[in-house]
C-alpha cells in the first residue's frame, strides 16, 4: 500500500500563508517545469489565482483563497498528474484513491471509509467528516475547509489554479521531512511575514512573453573610472529634452523600500533594446560566441536614463527605449517584473572625463554643449562661475528630468523598480575634487542634485541604491588617506540614509567580484596575509594597502565606514557583474576605456557571497562602448575624445583593430571579445517573465499550474513507498 507520514499534513503559518507537502507531476513539458523524481526535496511557493476550469466554468479558487500563498515540499510523484495539473497536496480526508489499505493498517479500529467519508476520489465534502478520522489527522483535514475553503459556498475551491516558483525550503518543512536538496541555497527564501496578496488577475497558462519592438541606436551610457586612486569616468551624448512636466501630487506619494531585498520573490525584466543590439552581433558571428550572445539575450540588465528624452514616450526613441514604455511592458507580466534603471543626468555629469559629459550643464556653451573653461588648470573642462551655484542646471535637472521621472514611476506603481543613483558623481568629489571640471560649483550640483533626486524618487516606492564606485577607486581606507571614510562622510552630509537601501558598486567597471568576505575589513591590506579571503586580487591592490581588493571585500569596508559615519545605518549592496568575467585578462588595471581582454560576468543572481549583498546584476550594458578613439569608425573626428581612450591597453589603439565608437554606442568588436571571455555562471535559474525561447529561461520563473485531483491521505511513518494517487 502507498502512504505518507502523518506529520506531512498542511498547516497554517498565518492568515496569508500555509505550508505542507505534495507530489509533483511527472510531465516533463517545458510549460510545466516539473518532472517528478527530479523535483524530489524541492520547495515551491504557490500563489492561488482566480482562474476557473473551462469549458463549463467549474472549480478554481474560492475568493478568500485567491492571492494566498502556500509553500510546499515535493516528497512524492504523481505519475497520473499531467497537463496543467502539477501538484497533489497531501491532505488528510481528501481521498485515498487507488491505494486504500495503508491507513487501516496504521490505525486499527478504523474502517477504510472513515479516512475519506467513503469517497475515494475527492474525500469528505464537509468539515464534519473530519471527526471520523483519527485525532492525529484531524487538524490537517480541517485545514482544507478553514483555510483552503474546499467546496465552500460563494465560490468553491476545487482543483484551484496557482502560479508557482521554486524557493529555498523553509525550516518548518525540512525539520519535518529531514530532506534538503543539494542546490537549495541557490533559491530565494520566502519571508512569510512580508508577503502581499498577488497574482489575483487571470494569467495565461504560461508566462507572458511580450514581443520587443526594434530599438534605435541607444544614446550613450557611462563607464566607471580607473581602478587607481585617481580615476576618470566616461560618457553619454545629449538628446533633445522634453517640455517640463508638473510635479506629481503629494497624495500619490509612496514610501521608498529600504527594508526588503527587491530582487527576491519576483521576476526580472529583460531589456528589449539589449536583445535587439545583441541580435546585430549574433547575425555576424557563429559557434561558441554566437551561442553566448543568444544566451545573453535573456539576461536581465539595467536601462540607462542618460537623457531626458528617454523618460516619456514620443520623444524620438522607440517606446521600449523609454522608461514609460518599459514600465508598460513590464506590467504585462503577472505579476509585473522588476525593472532596474540607472538615473544618470546630473548637471556637469562626470566632471573628470570628456567622453561622458552629459546634456544638463551648470552653464550652457555653444553647439548644445556645456560652457568649457578656456584657460587655467581646468581648460577644456566644465567652466566655473563664482557665486552661481549651478542654479540653472539644478533647476533643469529637477523640473525637466527628476519630476517627469517621478510622474511616470507613480503612474506605473504596480511595477517594482530599482533605481541606481548617478554613477561616478560623488566618488569624483572624493578623489578628483579640484581637478579638471570637478570644482566647487560642480560639487554643489552633485550634492544638491542627488539630495533632490533621492528625496523625490523615494516617494515613488522604488528601491534606491546610490553609486559608490568600486574597490579599485575608493578602497583605500587608511588613516593617512581614508577615501572610503570620506565617501561615507559625504553620504552623511546629504542626510539621505533613511531613504536609500544602500549602494551599487563596480558600476560599468571591471573589478573582480570576489568569493569570500574577510572577517574584519582591511585584513588583506599590505599583501602579507594568507587568508583565503585575500584571493581574487588580479590587480595586486592589497600590496598598495587597499582594503577593497575585490568587490565583496569592498562592501565590507563600505559597510564598516557607513555605520561609523551614520548611526543606525546598515546598508545593502548591488555589485555590477556585467563585464568582470575575466578581470585578470586586462593588460592594465588602471585603464577604464574599452580595456582589452575582458569577459562578460556572472548573470544576475541573489546567491551572493554575503548577506549584505542583495544581488549581482548587469548594470552596465555589455557591448556598449566606454568612449571613442580620436577618429570614429566612419573616419571623422570624435567630438568627445578623451585621451584615456587612446591608451595602449584600450581597444582601437593597435594596428588592425577597429576604431571605437562614442560612449554608449554598440561596439561589435568589443562584445565579441566579451563573449569569447565570458564567465556567465549558472544561467538556468534566472527568474524571468519576458524572456525569449532560449535555455536562459529557468525554473525560478513564475509558471502557471493547477493543483491535481488526487489528494493524499496521510497515514504511515514513511514517505513515498509507492506512487500515490
């Protein structure tokens, strides 16, 4: 006889969440994502939807069940469960099916009919029937009526539909089953005290897959500066600005998310414009490179809002290359997918570089560019006008960029959003203040602009991370030159810690991620320690007394300095892994502009080296140029040429190499190099909604299923002696 453990019955955790055990379908269909024995020990979060069975409009979830969550562990298979029926929940009193002799063997003095009200397929139709079961089974039987709402009037529960995803098994289940899958740690935990009713609409039987529209050539986005103590950033070019938008009404304001990891418990949006750009290179390649590029088409990445015209539709960009269009597209997923944006349009943007100068200026010059100094130490860079405090530029930034962005985000508040705030800006104020265009007026523009941006964007409900450079830039935390501490002091001066979740590091750079955080910050400085946490240092930064030789150790230093500077502040972090797949491949770690030898890095994941790191994510778009060579591919002079892009270690400096296009433009030669050296990690667990039909679509995505017709009676003290009905 086939039976299961008496303690495998379902139980209530709170009003919104229950837990229990189930058998999984043996159907190997890709739409279902389950294959019986392969799923043994796996846990899944199920969310009940309002779908009903067609034709004849029967069954489904009771209205009070819709939106509730159930976390189950698979402890058996359902060989006869196929099609959309993917799980059989093990519930006492719900029908013994074909295997009806096991329960009477365990519980003497009871007849077969006592265990399911003599209804072998479907079990008891009323809660009163639970009284006939042995006392040890009654609570699970009653759960079926009290929480699950089985056959309750006003909308019966009968074979309800769910959307589901794999999650890390909670201790409440593993302490009962004694089983933990070997890859369990790769999946997100479920916070049972921080869930919302979700999936209440009627999704189609498989994840929604919007069809991306073709994208035009993107406006440039930035790169991060050099890993040396005196770095220099990179570029974007202006586009026409839209008319000012009114500030949103205070009544529509929401609260910024600072407490919850936004990358957990959701799907992630795949940038359609990157898909299209990659396709142009896929069409020119073959073999392993082409396969890698195809996989990359289904990897989520950030979208750079580097010009005002990218906020709303109808300003010269394809809809899916605007914030508004992307949010509309993400909302078609069920639930809406998480979208990550880079906020990047400060006045006097990237003051220490020429390649990444932006469209908003403290002072306008000729030909639509900013006013540049013609003499002195900052000749050729942003001019400074004493006593002006960048008033015009800050007004334009707030009214024409931040306010319209707030308006669009509030109008699509159903879409979860992560915002990375102004790469390279504040770090330049630590190491480059007083050099080139990084003067006092630019500092006012950055400090005031970021305060305005964070304060207003926090009202949208988005999760905010401020850019914090990387360990090769601000990782020196020694008493004689505490760059990390100076950065923490700037954040303290801004008084924004209560509105942000934390910081983004390595944005658009190539520093190694690292695999182990040292037990105390700075343990490796000096290069004398043999501790395993001192590995992953291809640039030998620790020999220069750097505390952040890789990014996971840099976040340890940042956390330490932030907590010292701001009482009660415990920041979280994101690390950009878009282009650090082969950090040892660089010829010169100080080169930031299209360095030769790099590879695409680990695909986004929440399986990080430290609990303080919310995610590794592709923030910089792999394949977009960091800056131009002196002459462009068409032979004309580059108007934003930065001499750093002519370094011997930069692509385009050697004979036979193509010239590099302007920053943000697609660079086919570079993406081929990045693909050749790629180290993507495991691409099978990306939680996607709008992915295409490739192997990058994975088991963490939300799938549609229905709970099967056969519910198990729990009797014996062994699991899975045979297949249960």
